[in-house]
């Protein structure tokens, strides 16, 4: 939706909150449950993404580590090789980011399970992965007409929504894994 008039701060956050409410309401909870089962089952987890959605993905990787899952951000030099039993979580909003396609292809050769989180599930990357999670929020250069439209620029809605959705997933996983906030906090970096 195009902004047709200047908005006040209050009008702006009300519209923004409504967009997120619509995305949450449209989220496929069966896909979300499948994603959580994959995370719980995974021996190790590898995460990647780029741009602002990659920043959201990296924050999710941190919280997965706080849950006690061995988690690696793909671009770190200390990241080990992938193998069968591992899970590769790829955030690719448009579903067609070239170097992400390459990483998915290479990961497929290792026997790892691949999960793509996207706003365009019919594009190449999510179609080639074993699993996908469709986040129905407007993405930059997206092609899926089912997404919630946004007055915001580019992929703002998708990128913002990832932070919220990932935090909800972590809270749900904390419960499913019988963990406490204290146990998570005990894994936080302790030399700050």
C-alpha cells in the first residue's frame, strides 16, 4: 500500500502494528511447528542470510545457542563442515538471492537438512530445499501475491517481522525443550 498522506508518529505505529498483526494471523502454524521439530532434532544448526534479514537470522542463531543447540553462523571462520543430521537454516526473503542459492546447493551435497525461511516460497531457493517456512510479509523484490502489503520501503515488513517471529519461536522452544530463562542466560557470553 502506498502512503497517500503524511502520517503522525501515532498514525504510523498504528499502521505498522496492524501490518504485523495481519502477518501473524496469516502465519501457517503447521509449518512453524515443523520448523521447531527440525530445530529440536538437529545435531547442529547452521544459519545464514544477508542484509537486514541476515541480521535477524544472526540474532536467531544467537538465541538458538542460548537454548543449548550447537549453532554456527555460516560466515564465521570457526564454522565446521556440515553433515547428515545437521540443519541449515537459510533466510532468503525474495527466494532468489544468487549467492544464497549457491550455498543451498553446496549444503545439499553434505546430506544436511535445509530449511528456507522466505516471503516467496515458489522461487528457486525455497523450492529446492527440503523444508520451507513461508512468512507472509512483503519482501524486497518478492513475487508472492499472498503476502501482507506494506506502506514501508523495500523489505521492512519482512525484516522486522523476522525479529518478532524468531523471538516467539525461541519462547515456544524454551517450553518445548523444558528449559528456563535462567538456563538460557547461563549460556550468554559472560565477559562483557
